[in-house]
């Protein structure tokens, strides 16, 4: 018998945190390694591709083509410690209040798996869904947790846990999250510049 369960969905970048973790980590790497600089021409091409097709995977992979397992091992720990300071002051308390109300709290973000779980570990989400990256080629996606894929990730989790999710509320800053926002009873839109509700 499947159990109907109240859940609350949270995006991360721009919603609970002021800066995009993907962009911020790239900048962090640029300041500490010469390798990313050699990829600037490719990044320029990716910028054009992003404008033409925002939902594309090709530009997302190639814009971070400079990433290596060694770079992630070397730079991710320091970045994670620093980036936690970018979280909005209300974020942790809001997640806790949703949990105290008896709801499952789920983090669903396009941020990569070598960053997001550590960035939100102290917030104690019931589940964390993020983009799965190739371990040997950390610029390459195995699963892009973006757009409608966020709903697919939640549905897969629900099946595994034998529940029927009832999305009470969803928090996001971006229209790209419309698939998950549309299934929520209440949509909470956050201004990524201020951290305030729109």
C-alpha cells in the first residue's frame, strides 16, 4: 500500500544560496589553476550555445571541460567551506520549520554531485537530488537534474520509498523550475539577489 506523504521541494542556487555554485566553483578554480584559462575560447562558444539553447547539455559539459578529478579533490573542500557562507540567513531555519511541520524536505538542484551534498549536509534534508557526473570525466553528465528531470528524480525516490508525494510547497528562483513548481500547492519564488520572496 502506497502512503501519501507531504513533501516540500527546495532548489539551491539562487534560492537558498545567493551565488550559483557551478559558476562560483569555476571562478574558484580560475583563481587557483592555470588550466581553466586554456579553455576560455571553448567557453566563449558555449556561451553562444547557451543563448541559443538554454536546456542543452553540450554547452553545459564543455563550459566545464577543464575539470579533472584531481582539481575537484584539490579545490572542492576549500570551496565548499567558503560557499556555505553564501547561504541566505533564513535558509536553514526554513528547512527545519518545514520538517517540524511533519513534511519531508527534499533538495533538488542542478548543482553537481561533487559539490551539493556537502554544501547542504548540515541542513538535514530527507533526500538530496543533484546532477550526477562521470567520476573520471567530472565535466560529463550522467544525469542532468534540471527542468523536468527534477520531477523525474523525485518520482524515482517516491517509488523507491513506496510513497505518493503530495507537494505542499516548492521554493525556487528560476522559471526553469516550472515543472516542479507547477505540481506544488504553493509556489514560493525567491529573488536570488536579495534572498527575499518575490
